[in-house]
């Protein structure tokens, strides 16, 4: 099984400009973005065997990453909709 990192620029490359604008223009987005990427790196280290934890801990971290991704995605879509208006 190939393990992939889930960075936002890889997940939604069509939103690269919106992500950049939000990172530089919104402290809230920038904080969530950094938190998401730190969590993604932690999960990747666990999945590749660099770090060892319980399956329960890993699943909890994955759910936290998904929650952050949902929040970030909503902010990106809202920004893009506002820019299209």
C-alpha cells in the first residue's frame, strides 16, 4: 500500500491562488492551515513507521485532520465564491 501525504495543495491544486491569498490575508486560515499540515506530517510519520502509537490514537488524529480539512475547504470555497461574484 502506498501512503500519501494529504497536503492541501496536492488535494485541491485548482485552489492554489485562493489558498495563498487566505494564508497571507487571514490569521485564522493560516493557523488552521499550519495545524492541518503539522497533523498531516505526524500521521504520515506514524503510517510509515517512523513513530509508533496505538491504532486508536492514529484514528483520532486522522479524524482531527479530516475536521480541519473540512473547515479549510469551506473557507476556500467561500473565498472563491466571493471572488467570482
